[in-house]
């Protein structure tokens, strides 16, 4: 029978509340993946969507607009996304992390600090360590 001393606490990725998607939609846009693909097709870059940050909301797939700068991918965001994928942080969780103030420091959001890659890479790794689900052993 499990007791407090022999049961490991389980951790789960935090659920992304609807208000986060609404805030991303209002501040940065949240186009559908189809709209984003059409955009990059029109720019002559049919392979671009392979790199895109996608989020899964209900039955739809969307692409947060914070990954764009002047209609093209903002490379620092994509580098952070690549790191998130290496850390096995889900797409939706990464996208929420980008717009929520960091716990340490001035309360700035990662999306506002994309020129501070070392800080963001360390913060993302810490976030992944803190919330990564415990694997069954």
C-alpha cells in the first residue's frame, strides 16, 4: 500500500488557460496553420512551416504571431523553440511560457527578451526541469 514516504509526487505540464490564447491572439495574432502556410507559400518558402511553432487549441492548429517579425520568422524565437523541443516541452506549453513573466528578475516575458538568449535558454531549461512530468520507473 502506498504511503507518503514511498510515493513519488507526480508532476505534469501545466494546462494552458484560454486567456493565454486570447492574449496571444490580441497582442500578436494567432493565425491558423493553414493561413500561415499560405503566407509562406506566397513568399516562395514552401518549407517554412516545418520550422513553425504550432499550438493545438480545440480542434484547430494555430501559429502564435510572436514568432514573426516583419512577416518572416524571428530566428531567436525559433532557436528557443528548437531548445524546447529538445527539452521535450510541448508546443502549447512553450508558447504559453513565451508570454508569461519570468519568475526571476524584472517580471519581463520571454517574448520581450529575445535579445537575451543566454538568459532565456537558462530560464527555459529551468522551466523544463521544474515541470517535466516524472517518468515512471
